[in-house]
């Protein structure tokens, strides 16, 4: 298994406050990992740092063995889907939100067909009628699943997920687990959901910005 | 016809007119006496100085002196734009300077050399007032463009980041705010052109008519100046915002935290 993301003694601070201290871990291809810890322990910061949204004060992040820098940040963002707790769909309705990234030059050639859109919605247990709904009328869980659908339509294989199951009922959670269990997907998530944590191969426990424990298990 | 002079006693009578708005403002409870007095004094001193400088410039009619005067006007406009837009000078000083210089000089020279065609293209009687008018309007447009662009980018930072994370380049991600800012900046000029002559007589035309020129000549000059103002404002705003993108973002395409002086989301 090749390393997709590697944190090498990463520290992040804002002013005098340290958000992450000396964090090191590796996320391999196809691995599902979860970051656990209390609120404010630095979990979301780990995800944002990978996307270049948070400046690193010490250490380095490697993406496919290449150090994260301004020269490869566009490629990292291109390959990675980030789904936050309150994802912004950035379009008036769901249909436009799903097609939004295909307006950009990097994805323009891969605009999905209606059939592909309907397939992905079905896999996420979403009714096709949702396509005509106003984005502002969606629940938090629906927004997250639409953002996930957007990631799948873009053909992303690396997902950074921040509490994507917290707003879902058990039926929708199951549908989501089934789609995320794909061996081709590499996932680094933040979660408190026990069922999801049990499905992950690695559990990274953070406390006050420090990685205090990494538990590995074989779920295959 | 020659323009009638306003003698000193009549100037005193003129200032007396200010007592009316001052009194009305005081009666409705607005304590603006200090602002009114400062405004009138500043205007009078500044215009008196300009009158003095212009007299000297016109008498000398020296291309070097004219260029120097234009340069001073552009530099003052540069600082004024950034101050009024609430942006950090060090990030935008060069982009704004280049944008307003290129657009103003281009429009003014186009008008003077190709349209008006005086004997000397650097003739102070034409170059100085025309550049002044174009620059003044350009200044207002650039204040609106910069302020609107960076405040909306700051306000919609999450949306901008979403665009980036969905594969947009920096340019693709800022484009909606860029287009909105340019539209806001040129809208007053466009609206002004649409109602010109119907709602009010424009300043330059009024000046020419008072100066004894035929209304038709005044109309032609007014059309010329409006086209130049529209061209230079559009050009300056487009160039300015585009150049400013180089310094306002970090290497990861994130808007630098300190580009805006006063932040309110």
C-alpha cells in the first residue's frame, strides 16, 4: 500500500495558541481512518491543513510522497473531496450545485450525464426530486450527502469528511457506509459516530492538539 | 461673450448662501457646523491653490511641468483610492498606480491627439483639465471596484474556498465577485450617461457655456469627456483588480488576513 497522505511532525499555531503539536501519521491508499477527540482538539485543523487552508508552523505534510507546497496544492485539491460539517453548495438549487464544479476548466470535459447523477443519488438514498429543491431548504444531512455526491461525480478517490454521519438516521447512515466502504476510496474522517469508527482501520486520538494514540486494526 | 467676473464683495455674498443650509441643519438637530465650516474652508483653499498652480502651468505651458503635475495628481489619487476603499496601501499601491496611470493617460492622449488635435499635444489648456476630470471619475470608480471586490470576497470567504476546493483556479473562484465589482464601479457612469442632459446640465458643458462657447461646441466636448471617463474607468477597474490579485493572496490562494483595514462580515 502506498502512502497517500503523511504528516511529519506537523505543528500549527495561531498567534501564541498551538492548535496542533508534533503530529505524525500516515494514511495509505484505500485506508479508512478516523480522527477522534474532544471538541477543540484539532481534528478539523488536520483536514484543513491537507488542503492548504491552514498554515503549518513546523513539520511537513506529504501528498503522494511530495511535500505540500504552493506548487502541488491545486493537484491536492483536484484529487481530494472535502465535506465539512455545514457544506456550502454554492448554487441556488441542487441540480446546479451538483454541476457547479464542471463549470471550471479542470472538470469541464467530464460533465456527468443525468443517468450518472440519478445513479449517485440512488446510492446515497436520495430521491431524484431533490434535484429541483432550493439548496437553502435542505437539511444539514442532505447538504452533506449532496456534497458527497458532488465528490463522487468528480471521480474523487480521496475523501476528507468532517462529521458526515452525525445528522443522518440509521437507514441513511447504512447507505453512506456502503458507498464509503469501497476499497478504492481513501478516507480521513472526523467522527464521533461509533458505527463509523468501528468500520475504520485506523483510529487517531487527538487531545489538545497532540496525537496521543493510533489504533490500527484489520477490518478487511 | 465673455464671462463676468465675480468681485470680492460678491464672493462674500456667495459665502453668505452657506448660512441657509447651515441654519437648516442646525434646526433639524444635526450638529454639523464644524464639518460644514471645514468643508467650505478646505474647498476654498484647495481651489485657490489650484487656481494659482493652473495659472502658472498655463503660462509656462511646459511639457515637463505638465507631466510632473499629472504625476502628482495620479499619486494623490492612488493613495486616496486605497484610503477610501479601506485597503492596506502596501499591497495595492503599485497595482492601483499602474491601472490609473495607464487608463487615464491612454484616454486623455487619445482624446487630445486623435480628436481635439491642438497644435501641441501637451497644451496645458487641454491636457490638465481633461486629465483632472478623467482621473477624478476614475478615482471614484476604483474606490467602488476595490471596496466591493475585497469586502464581498471577505464576506463570502466560505463560498470562495468552496469554489477552490471544487477545482476552480484562483481566477475562476474570484470571477463572480470580480464581475459584480466592475459592474458596481461603472454603473454610476453608465447611469450618468443615460440621464445626461435630461436631469441636469453636466459640469463641463455648463462651464463652457458660461465661458461664452456655443452650446453645440459644449455638447461635443461633453460627449468626448464622457466617453473618455467611461473608457478610463472601465479600463482602470479591470486592470486594477486583475493586478491586485497578485499581492492580495498567499501562495495557497487564500486571501491574506490583513489586506482589509476594517473587517465586518
